[in-house]
C-alpha cells in the first residue's frame, strides 16, 4: 500500500508539474521579448527606443541594426523564418520581400497617413533628394547656380561635383529616378556620363558623402539629401539647395510585422507604439509630412515633389544600377 501511495503521489506531482510548466510556457510565449531588425540611421533609432521606453516597453524588445542590403538579403533568404518579429526597412524592400515570401501580417491598427501604402506596412520616415551647392565656392569661381540635375553635368563644374554612386547608397536612386522620369533611359545615360565625368574621384558610396565634401569646400555642387542641406543652411554654413526642375523624388522607410508561426502579438503593439509615438521626434530629423496633422517649417517643404511612375522594387533598383554602371 505504501508503494501504491508513493506512486500515486509521484504521479500527482508530475501532473501538477506538467500543468505548471504548460502555464508557464504559455505565459512566456505571450510575454517573450520582441526582436526588432532595422536599417534606420542613428537619429531614427534613438527616437524609436525613446518612444518604446517611455510607453512601457523598456526591456520588452531587442533592437538590432543592419545595413539595407544586409537586411534585405535576410528578408529574401529567410522569409517568415527570420528571427525578427518586427522590422523597419526601406519600403521597396518590404514590397519585394512580400511578393517573394508573403511574410508580413496585415497591420491591426489604423493610421491617418497621407500616402497610400499596402495594408502590411506603414511609413516611418521619408527622405528627398535635391541639388546642393556651396555658395562661397560658386562665387569664388564665378559659377552659375545649377537649376537642374542635368546642369550638374555642365563643363563649368568639371572636378567640382560630388554625387552618390547607386551601387553604394539608395540616396543616388533619388537622382536616377528624377533623370529617367524626365529624360527617359537613353537621355539619362548621356546626362549621367557627363555628371560622373565631372565628379571624377568624388563619386561617393555614402549617401552623406556629397554634402560632406560640399560642406568642406572640396567641391561646389552635388546631389544629396534635402533635409541635410536645409539644416546646414539654417546653421549659417555657406550651403544652399535648389529643388531641381526634374523634381524632388522620395524614398520611405516603413514598419512591418513578420507573420511568424510563433507570432508574438506584442510585436503589433510595439509597431503601433513606434508609429504613434516616435514620429514626433523623427519628423524633426526627417521633415517630410507622412501623416495627417503633421507640420514642418516652410523651408522643409520641397518645391517640386514628384513620384516615380513605376512601382519601386529591388528589381527596378538593380535595373537602374546597371544603367548607372554603364555610364561610368
């Protein structure tokens, strides 16, 4: 009888232990840490973490930064098996990854965005391109201020131009899009050849490369990010910007939630928190209106905003990169 009683007691303990373990596992799954992968620059990362920590999510997420190409490669190769629960990433990569892997959940919160996007992502920030000049160098060299991207290829700017290589940064894609939309691919080839010839050793791999060289006085003219030029001019540097006749084109980075087998609902909450609470700081560094009710200073409103006529995808980027390579 003692043996039988001992066996019954042991069995009861095992049942209780299994029930406790099951309950604990369920709780752990509901409260497990959300993993965020992001290609965002430092300013946006700071704003995201600040918003999450201030709204009760401190310690509930792990944030990992990646280069755009590296994170894009993971999205394509791993699909919904990726470790991340949530990403912030260039929107055209998100659309291409969704087409390939069907890997993102429909967002479960509403946003009052001013641009139309698919229901599985919502924009975090936007960047726009523009022509940038060093006013002091223009004056010293008796140079005219260019009014278009095409003008950057004029002979008067030989060795005084800096632009971005599309193989190094998608900032350059803003320039290539504007040229193709205005002059077609054949016309763009001639213009890019002239611009690259003027740039010589000042063809940069970093998106901020041109403005750094314009700022330092190494070159007089270039193409880069509009908000950086606005900021420099405001701070009193001899920098000015020209919204080109071809247009100010834009690229967005967005938030999307992975449709994982072990989906964590907390990821959707965090995505909503990022959009609704981080934008107030993000728009200070990336002053492009994306949601109703947002405002920016007048100088941050591009004078010639345009949208490329084709859907932006990684495949289209590669086509434009190949065109650019043929012009070097």
